[in-house]
């Protein structure tokens, strides 16, 4: 199963991707979390801590600096630019780098192309993409199983989310799941349903427990497993697992 | 502000992967040609100029036009004008295309682990060609020591801080500027004092 997580910057993509990956791994699936952001932070949300998150960036930087060999295959990318996270999730940092070697599996192809090339079979890959609509355009022609569009109830975020959702539908990219983060009240719900009358969004309440976890550099799943926001995301992950077996 | 930047094609377009390698004044990057290839008559050749925006080739550009755009960027007025560029999130854009046009970088960090990590990466801007001024703005401050703590951990000089302000979330939900929504609230006040610090800093040089 291939899951792409997209949306406007700051909407909660990384938090969403991290919870999805760990919950799917807990269900016994081989799970790969791909950090496709050129400013990679997924490690922190997965609970790997700052040190390991930074070390993964350093390995990537060493390739840019010519101090490390490039990886020769997609599998080697996952091995060399990755680390084992909790619950058996494998994290790999595959963000675009400066001065790519054309065609090189570790830097000369886009994260979207890498996602296309990965053969998952029984396993799951959760790809946390760069903010904005570029990813959805670049993924066109290589469908995934699920595209998670993450929004918050602000005017700008909903507009970007709407365009992303339309593009996903137009290009038949995959099953569309809308996650609305930081929902405060029924006015927020009304804002979301006004823009997405055609979809049934997963509503994630605005939750101080997430803010607190992020301030402390902890995975929300570890720091606040019983918070309303984490429970909503866990529910989404369990739903996906049932909907797309294998 | 998000503009396309002229760049020169280095290698023939990879029509299978729909990508092309381009050179933006020494910065070579692989970008998507997917938007361009919808019209097969416009496939650019090595040496041709194209307009690149956030990893995509938007269109072709002729030689004279490309040189003129690059010249205008060099000529952006610095005297008597304040030009504020809101760059995309993350660490890529300041170092790549926009770095050489800015005199001052305001690195906006919130007191979360991920944001501090990003701020630390952006602290390297100080070492860039032209030695731009780089200052820290700590946003969504909740605890008394948040600003100092972020300054210490990023190694950036603190220029200002903005408190956590629920009015910002309300303004964003309504799609209005915080300056119009709550003109005398804590955020406009904090940003005004940031502007004063910045002006003092610029004038002291």
C-alpha cells in the first residue's frame, strides 16, 4: 500500500504521516516512512529524537559534499539514508538535494519517482511530501493507493486543499482522504464542509497535547496517546488498514 | 513573493521521466518538465532558457528576455524601498535562488523541536556570499524563556518575538490580515517593535 500525504505548509502533514506510519506498523505491516521534505523533520514526529533526525540529514549532506558515495538503488537509499524508528517503522530521508546526478537513484530522481519505483507488495509506504501542489502534479501518471490531503480550517489552507483534491480526482491519483486538523468548534466544521461538501473529512480537534509534544520534541503518539487529536489520527490509520488490505 | 527564475538547460529533456537538468547561475538542479511537455513543440534544447518555478519548468524564454529578467533582479531598488519576500517554508529557497538578492534574512522559528532544527540549518545563511544580515524572530511564544531558549539553540541573534495569539488563528480562518482583524492586538504590536529593531539595526551600520 502506498500512501501519499500532501497539503499546505503547517497544516499538520508530518504529524499525520508519523501517526499513520506507526499505527500501520503496529498492525504488523512492514512500514516505510519516506521524508520527502527538503527540510526533513519526520524523524522528530516519529519519536526518533533530534539527534538521529539530524544525523540522517548529515548523511544526505555528506553526499552533496562529495564525502559519501551515492546510493546505487532505491533499496540502498532506504538503507543508507534511513534509521529504524519505533514500532518497526523504517524511516528514510529522500528529499531533493542540490546538485543532483542525473538519473542517480539517490538524488537524480524526484521523491515522487522514487515512490513510483518502490515495490511494496505486502508492505506499506507513507510518504510525507513537500508542502504545496507540486507533488500532486509530479505524481500524475503514477497512482498510489491513498492520497491524504491535510488541511486546517484557514481560508488559505482550505483553498490549497481544494485544489489538491481536485487534481487528485482529475488525475485519478488514488483514493482521496481528507484530514482536517486543528478543528476548534462548529464554525470550523462549517468552514470545512462548505469547501468539501463532496467529502467526509476526518476531523482532528485542536489539541494542546500536540503543541506540548512538539515543543518537547516527542512523538504525539508517545507523549499524548489518549489525546483527542491522536485518537482521531489513529482511527484514520485503522480505517485505512481495513480498507486496503495487504 | 514567488517568481519564476530564468535558468539554462544543461542536458536534453528526459522525455521518459519528464525532467530536465538546468543551470541557474551555477546552481544545477533537476526540475520537472511535465508542464512544458504537454505541448511537444516546445521541448527546449541544451543552451535554451526556461522559466523555473519551484521545481517546474513553466515555459521557454528567449535569450534577450532571460538576460533582461536577470538584470532587473540585480537592479531591484535597495534605496528608499522596503522589499519583503515571503519565501516558501523550509530551507531550500533561501540558499538557492533568492539568497543573493536579500540583504536581511528574518528566520522565523517557533519553540518546537522541528522548528528549532530548521532554524539551526538556516543559521548557515550567515556564511553565505555577501554576508547577509540574519536575525531570529521567535513566533508563538508561550513561556517566558521561549525566545531566549530558541536563540541559544539556533545560535541566531534574537531580533524580536511574537507571543502565541489566538486572534491570528481567527484571522486566518476568516481569510483576513491580522493587521485588519486586530490592529492593536499583541501580534501587530510585537511586529511593530520588530520593525523598529530592524530599522535601528540597519541604521547603525
